[in-house]
């Protein structure tokens, strides 16, 4: 009887230790999977940030093109409606905001142009001189 109790106790103790080892291993595997998932999420987040920046940068380049085109039209003597002036002023605001948030973005192409357009806008506002 004692032999059976010893065997049974050994089996029960060994089984309990095996169960504990299994649970610990399972917990470690879950932590490894969670770690892999977190790394994948962080990688995806970086990619989304990069795509978001590229979209903002492309939008800003489009604004710069419209600003420069508007200035070319002013230099040619073309007159514009108040709505066209308001649109270019909105483009200037968006363009300048992007440039201030992203100091590495090349901005030297438009500084004088923006200044000239702003002065022209203010002058037309004072004189009510829109098309």
C-alpha cells in the first residue's frame, strides 16, 4: 500500500510539475507572440506615418505649384476674382503650415512669391479691386 501511495504521489507530483511547466511554457509562448504582434504593429505604424507624410508632402507641392502659377498670372497682368484670391490665400496658409511643421522641406522657392501675393491681396481688399 505504501508503494502504491509513493507511486501515486510521485505520479501526482510529477504530473503537477509537468502541468506547471506546461503553463509556464504556454505563457512564454503567448508573450513571444504578443511581442511579435507589437513589433508588427509598430512597423505598420511607421509605414502609415510615412505614407501620411508623403500624402501631405504631395498636397503641399500641389499648393506650391498653384501659388507659383497664380504669381505667374499676376505677372502677366491677369486679374482674378475674390474667390480665386481666397483660394490662393488658403493654399498659402496650408503651405506655410506644412513648412513650419517640416523644416527640412525645401521652401526657398516661394517666400518672395508668397510675400508679393499677400501684399496684392491686402491692396485689393482695401480698394475692393477684385475681378
